[in-house]
C-alpha cells in the first residue's frame, strides 16, 4: 500500500502495487455485476484508475476479485495522505492486524510539517 495517487489538493490517495513479500490488508465486498460500471465511473476508470483482476488470500480461502490500481500517469512517488483521509482508513481497525494498523497510523500526513 502506498499513497502515490495524486489528489486535486496535492495529497496522495491509497494505491496498491506488486511488491514481493509485502501484504495489503483490507476488506472484500461482493457486489452485483450490474454495479461494476457505476463503480468504474466513480473510481475514474480509465483516466485515473484501471480495474484489474487479482487473487486475494483471506485467512480461509483464495478468491479472485477486482481492484482499482491508479494509472502510472496519475501517480507521483512520495505523496502523503491528508490526515482526514488516513483517519477514514484507520476507522477500519477491526479489519486489520494490530501491526498493520500501527503502520498505517504512523504514516506521515500531508497536513503535518
């Protein structure tokens, strides 16, 4: 997980990239196929993100799912998330291991000096 997707205010949105040995924790949602086009529009496909199929390992099974990955032209390394955006992610503490949550909590933010 990194925050290299450029937001309008210069901060960074969450993004994922392949990184051998690293893990991204989060939630999986089951949605109707009919909702995918609307979600694509909301996420800004194809101008900001692309929808990709990946295999996700849960604690019980392996599942194929869709993820949104920012296109290279929309990414700038070294961006930081706004504190409000990071707090939104941290609110899902019941979805993360304690160690992962602490890593997120300690992420430097756009608003900090």
